[in-house]
């Protein structure tokens, strides 16, 4: 498998030519949105697999909620992290697993303390 790196500001024809002999395309986070859209459309049209390295903005928008305010569509961005319920389940899982491992490994701890 060969890899060819092309600058995001390369002419689209050069990118299309390189993509014609490639199996897939990987787009970095510094690629301009307009170029990224063209590349994804071209790749899908030519049955090429596309990998996109997301920017922080892309990650934030992926967790967004679309709603409307009067006649305007707005996007609400949720913060990263676990909800309170998820944090509670994680804490219970952590404590349970710790207790089980403490019971299982206690004979080994006892041997280490005696030695």
C-alpha cells in the first residue's frame, strides 16, 4: 500500500489524479471546509473510502442538538463528559471491581506481607 501526501492547497485536479490510483482518502483537520466537501463528494462518487481527522469544531458539532428559536434553526452544543447518571454507574463499577480484585488478590498480599 503506497501513501501519497498532498497539501490542502494543492489544485483539485492534482488531488483527483492522485485519488484515482488510491484506495482511500484521509483528510486532515487543517483542510478548508470547501475543499473537504469537494473531496468527500468526489471520493464517494468514485467509491473511495474517506477518513476524516476531525477538528475540535467537528467534534463539538457532532454532539449538538438541533432546535429552533422562532423561525431560526439553532444548534446547541453539549459539553463533553459524562452525565450524572453515567458518572454514578462508573463509580459503582469502579468500587465493585476494586473490591472483587482486593478479595481475589488478598492471599497474594498476605504472602507478600509475610515474606
